[in-house]
C-alpha cells in the first residue's frame, strides 16, 4: 500500500498491506489505517507515529472484508477460512483488548453503524442468486 499526498506524490509505503475493496478502513479518531495483510490477517498503521500493529483474529482464519469504528476501538471482519465451508462468519474485535465475539454468518461486506451498536452487511447470495442487506446488533467484545 502506498500513501499519497494531495498533489499525488508518494509519501511512504506500507509493505505487506492490501487496500482492497471492503478489506481496508480508516479510523479518523486515531489517524489509523486498518488493512488486510498479504498473510490474510489484519494490521493497523498509524499515520502520525508510523507504527504498524497486528490485530489478532481467529486462529487459522482469513479476512474477506472489514470495517472499523471512527474511533478505531471496534473492528469487524468476515472470515473466508476454508474450515467455515464458505459461510462467511463475521467477528467483532475490541482493538485494545483483542477480545473477539462472533456476530452471524453470510457476511460478505460489513459496515459498522456510527454509534457502534449495529453492523450492516451484504449477505451471501442464496441458491437463486438473491442478495440483500441485513442489519444486526453488534456484540461488544
């Protein structure tokens, strides 16, 4: 991942970082970018201090999509791990403590509500190809 200034000049790069659609997010309250790593985990990078910090996820897991609260305290992600049989379960992570709680399954792309009490997500397509948007309560890990 490369960070550019407003003039389009490269300011610095973050190695081993993917800024894919729905696999990265910015927390303006902490000036941190959260992103999927090449190892399919999650890390954050502080744009002020230039410190990179890994975010622990479920064991043997992979990240399909993620979102983070504006204050950087709560992160949600959907899992694409093979052992989940393509059910795409979602998890909520308390960024400061590392506590993780399951949310629900079928979560393709996630979006945390501004007050961190709900998460909206595009659900996995059914057998007929139908897809929709669901909103569920967000457990506080």
